[in-house]
């Protein structure tokens, strides 16, 4: 979920591009997830099917969610800790990953075994313009939103952000305003961008997808009723 800037941070820290390449792109897990997603797109793509721009965007959204965010990162790396180069960054981002926190572990488990397959199914249904795409999107996006709520709100409300790095970057224990400090690079990357900005994307986009899918479902049902 914070792949781009975390890679930048990785380069600055290690200065070894080959370690990043072989640690991530050559991982059998990454190759497997990526290949499965590409196969789904290949089977679902229909050159005769003209998709609207927002439908193409939706298909891409589910495609990236499936193999990268759900399977590779949060699932295989965050919960099951199978890709060391990503695990290293997750441990810096949120201490709950290294601790095996039950909420984080459960969210990652569902991302890998439920959300990733649902995202692939949604991508395929959109590419094929299947009638079941909208109910499927509602289910998939509901899981997306639920995962964000469990991951973020449990840390903010129940654990009071004690597991999020840079909780007190100015060294004042219990200072609730310490995270207002913006000048520290690690703090900007791992707290404001990694924990807040990236996670809240899965609070906004799924709700927009649910809203559109619901409207399209109602419209289809009304059209069917008129025909009868």
C-alpha cells in the first residue's frame, strides 16, 4: 500500500537496486500472484467489448488490488511474512505486523484468501461486462471497506496509535500532538503517507464503487420490471 515511496526509502537506505529487484520481482510469490492476475485479464479481455473509461479504471483498480496490495503486500508479506524485502518495510510502518497482532493478522488473511480472489473475479466480470459484476463489486468493495476500518480504527481508537512508528517523534511520551511534525522524512513516509493517506484510499474508493454498483443494480432491476 505504500510501495512507491517505501521503495524510494529502501533505495536511500541500501543503495542496492539489485537487492530490491531480486528481493521483490524475483520472489516466487510475486511472480505467481502477478501471473495469475495477468491470466485473468487475458481470459477476460474482449476486443469487441467497448468499456467506458470509468469501467476500465474500475477493472484496473481490482487488478492492482488483487495481486499487489492484497496478495503480495498485506497478505503474503504483512501477515505471512514471506517476502523479506517487503516485510522489512511493514515492520517499520506498523509494529503490529512483527507482533502478530490478531486484528492485523486476520485482515491480511482475508486479503489474501478472500479479497484477492474477489478482486480478480470483479476485474474479470467488468472486462466481460457480465450482469453479475455490480453485485460482485458491492461484495468486494464491502470487504475492502471493512478491512480498512478494522486495520485503522482499531489502532486509533483501541490502541491509541502506540504501534504506529513516529508516535512521538519529538521524544515526548504521551504527546498526542507529536505527529504534527512534518519535517522528518521517515515520519512523513510511514505515518502520514503510509498509515493515513494510503489506508484512507480504501475508505473512499470502495464507498464510491458501492454507490455506483448499487445504482446500476437498481436501474437494471427497474428496466427488467418494465419489460415484464
